[in-house]
C-alpha cells in the first residue's frame, strides 16, 4: 500500500557520489492507507529523509540536429547519444514541430547514420522533405522553373516532378522533369546523383561517422531539426528528444490506471528532505485528490536540500511535479511526459526562490492532458505558477493547451494554506529567462494578469502588509516594482497566442516570436514605475509565409499610457489587418480604456515586412474609440520620418500644419511632424463632452466608428478607465465643454514622452467656462494611472469642480 519514511528515518537508494547504476524498482501495490498521506505512495514525514539517486545521464534531453521525415527510423541529435549516457532499449519521446502529436520510440541501435545520397542533404529552398533519403523535397521559389533546373543547381539529375497539393508532400499532378506548373511557387522534385558520386558516398559511409539513434518504430510525421531560415535569420527550431528511461523505476499496480485515474504518488513533508535524481516515476497521480501528485514537496518551508533532478515523470493522472508551500528547492533537467492537467506546479502562491531550470515538459496531444482536476476547469499548462517569485530558466514546453501560465487572477487571494495571505497578481516574478514554448494549442508564454509590486512578505512568502499589494503607496506614488521584472530571451513559435491580458511593470527583452498566430496578445498595460519606456526591446517578430502555421500580427494593449517598442524587427507576412495594432479590445471588458494609447517606436524596423501589408493598425477587436483614438509616435524613422500619427477617422488633423494623410501601409492615417499627445478626463459619466481646437475644426461624422470624435466629441469609457480621452496637439489651445457635474481630473500626456523628445515642459492650454489652465506632461501624477476612477484628488491636480477649472 505505501512506503513511509517516518520521523528520524532515512531511505537511501544510491547516493550522489555512488548512484544506483543497476536496475532498481520500487513497486507500490494497492492496499493499506495512511491517515496522513493516503494510499499508494512513497513519502516522508517529520524529519524523515529520502535519497534516491539513479544512474546519472549527462543530458536527459537534446534536440534534433537534422529534420527527420515521416517514415524515418533514425534521428540525428545535437549531442552525442553515447556521451549523454543513452543506451539501446531506452524509450525516447520526440516532440511535435507541426502542432501534431509527439511520439514515443525505442532505441534499436546507436550507430553511424545511413547516409543520404550526395547532394541531397543540402538542396536549396526546401520547405518540406518528402523522403527519408532527403532527395525528394517540396521546393519553394519555383515559379516558371522546372525540377530539371532545380536538381541541376546541386549537380544532380531530376528523377521525377510533381505539383504539390497544399504546402505538403501530397501530389496533385505528375509532371515531366522539364515541365513548369502555371502560377505555382512550389514543386515536388525528386533528384538523384550520378553513379560515380554514389560510389564515392558509399566509400565515405563505410568509414563511419557521428552516431545517430536508430529506432524500432518509424516516425509518423516530420519533425524539424537544426536551424531554419526564417525571413533571412537562422533560428534553431528543432524537436526536443527526451530520454524516458532511468536505472531506478518507481512504479506500481496500474491495471485500472486509465479508467480510475488513480496511481501512486510521492510526497515529502515536514522538516526533512527528499533528494530524488535520475529516477523514472510512472502511472502516478490521483485525479481529484488534493496533494496526490507524482513528485511533491509539501509545506516544507525553506528546503534547499529538496531536489528533483534528472527524473522522468511519465503518464501522470494529475500533475507531474508540485512545489507546494516550499522554498529554495531545485527542480532541474526533469522530463515530464503526458502529465494530465499540469506538468510543473507551484501551488499556493507563497512559494519563493525555487529554481525551475532546463526541464522539458511535453504532452503527446493537448487534449490528452487537458482534463478537469480538483474542480479546476480550463486551468491546464505545461508549467503553472501560482507562486510567482520562482526562477524559470531555459525550460522547454511543447504540445500542451498552454505552455507556461501564471494565472494570478485565477487565484487572486492564493490557494490552500495561503488563502488570504498572498496576492498572486501583484507578487513579483523570479528570473524568467531562455524559455522555449512551441506548438501549444492556445498560449505559449501566458502571463495572464500580472502587475508586480513592492509587496512586503515574510520568510514563508506570506504578505505582512496587504496595503503593499495596492497600485499606489499611501502618498499616491506608483507602487509598481522597481526595477521591473524582465522576460529575457523568450522564444515562442507555432502557438496560437503569446502574451497576457493585462500586465504592467514587466519588460520583454530579446523576445523572439516566429509563426505564432498572434505574435503578441496584450489588452492593457501601464507606464513603468521606474520611468523606463520600453515594454518590448531588442526583439524579433517574424512570420515565414512558407509555413502554414501563424500570421504576423502584434496586438498591443490599449489605455492612456506610453507603450514603448525599441530596436525591434518585424518581418515576413502575411498579416491580418496590420503588423502592429494599437489597443487590442480597447473599451471591451477586461481591457484598456479610454483608448488614447500612445505607442512610442524607436529603432523599429518594418523593412522586412512583405509588400502590400499594413505596418500599423488603429485598434484590434476594439470598440469604436479603440479604432479612432490611438496615437503612434517616433523620434526617428520608425514611422517613415513622421513624429506622430493618428487614425484616418480624425480627418481634422489633415488641416493641422505639418500633417498629411498617408497610404495604406500606415492604415491611411494622418502623419504629422508636430507632437500629438493624449488628453484624459477622469471622473463620473456626465454625458458627452466636446473639445474645440486644432484637429477638430471639421464637421462631425457620426458614422461608425467615428461617431463625431473627428469633431471633438468625447464619449465616456465605462468599463475599464472610467473616463474620457482624445488626442491633442502639444503647444496648442483647446476649449472643453460639457454638462459638468461632480469633480473631474484632467491629465495631459506622460512625463516619459517629454523626457524622450527633449521637451519636458511640453504643455497644452485648456479653457473651461472662460478659465484657462496650462497642463504639462510634468504635472503631479500621484494617484493617476491608466485606469480610473482617481482614488484621491489632490490640490496639485488640474481639475474641474462644479464646472469651474482649477489649475
């Protein structure tokens, strides 16, 4: 029924210095039950200790170094299989690279490769390899060209030619080697080398070479390996190959595992430790029983001796690895295969300083792992954090519904023992660096709703002052984390989404997006509390049109703040409406508003975007103001030399000196040499306001989406910002009128823009009922953020009180 290591006990299977190199099995049968830990477990209580050390593998996972085609029985690996410690008979898992199934295979031999005929390994413009010997390929750039010509480029001859069906190896029509296919850009060409070259290759093959994995079972699908050229950049987009076997096996009765969803579980709780390395744990987890997971550190507080390293967790009914109420642990180089619900989990929200590093988490097919568990519906991910202050370093996730998810909003007050003692949405992240997420059904990286703040916590991660979770300090300063969290070296490809709903004080540095359906998905954000400007920096946003997956669309956040993008490349195509869209879902529920977003671009390169694509768009799935009000800004040539752009609906800006209407690549917006900034009015909904002045001296257009906004009509945004907003010309004078009731606070531009453009005192003059005030970007911004209402109105705010303007 169980193996219990009680108070003072110590279970040892090998040591770190002398690991268990021989085969060893811990077998847990059905039977007795423990009052503390349930049934069918390996666990420890109190000061008990567990040390299990299997034969060390130098690497538990690697990547394909060459693409492996459907039907192949050999895998070329990035690392030498024997040097990694892999052996004949080991089971290995191979990740999908096509949003398909990941598969398990058995190593039949580790030996030199059966080499392809000469020349076939380096054919040009290959979109897909259609034969194991790599001589039959789907070739791109074949308009008005023949397979005779194509094969001849590599010194080969054409054996056969075909028109492809749909970006794949399926044949639509048989062609002659000298035939073209009208209007096509791709052909399937089968090439063959001359006989003398074949003999030379055979001689070379007999001399041996780098060893590869020879498999018992052929591959069902193609799996990418090595580097791929994506819009002129070489990127390693390769399938993970994971070793699923270990010398130590923890298993048990499993005749009804797939019907009962109940297997064994392991758990350590108390003041001792568990150090479990290089073991395979299988048929584990007990669905819908709290705390019954495959590998589990449970409420151990600080435990630097607690380590899960190099393990293989295979076929979990409920979660692979859980760190629960425990800090300072190491979860490293584990392989988690087909963990239902969640692969790696920090459970309650108080977990801190755990290092989750270089793990590979794969679901063979996302629906296999997306199960309801513990009354959690829809909460599924490869890595799932409620405790946020933990390091995620160089992990890789593939094939889950979501790859990495930090759902602070779903556990807004914490979970389990931490309920009411934490605020997960506002707790800072640890180090997040170098993670790779691909081929997940929904999100790759999914940071959800996170606004890290200067939260005060004790050594167990519990909040000692709940006021420190609030957006403002007691005196009204922004309580956002300083310096902000940084998501560094993130690489996401072939996912539906990457990003979050609402997030601030988090910066993406060296983010790479390739052929995601949404390169970024972001609804609302804020200015950085530390004054920096760049939400996205040194990044690549790419979409290879020859890949059937993905589109080039970056859907950015809405709301009255500065969203900065610096030294970032957008390239490829196609896009949907525009490459960079300002104000996704603005004015809709759980998003930004008012929709006067200010997008600041610096060093942004659109030159690689395919012709005919709109480079920017005003709004994305937004309300009417979300399509009309966003502003794009640049201090360099990121916007074609223009300093400001507003939407084509604000036709009054066409009358402003230095402004003119642009073409389709800029969504027909108005480009200006003059500085355009946001004006925001915070307060209750008092009906429509009207602004008069430069940019609004035209007749009102009441058709959707303009609805009079071109003539200065300002509608209330009731869901998110709870205020009014519209673009204005810095340095100009405006008159604002409305049916004034209650107190209103008026906010102009953002101080970071004044600093960036070298005009920190930039201002606009505003008249209300005969009184004129100058509003400056440098004005007091205490208690002012991107969403209203203003919690405390100060004498230093410009405000309207009872219809009278007060400076």
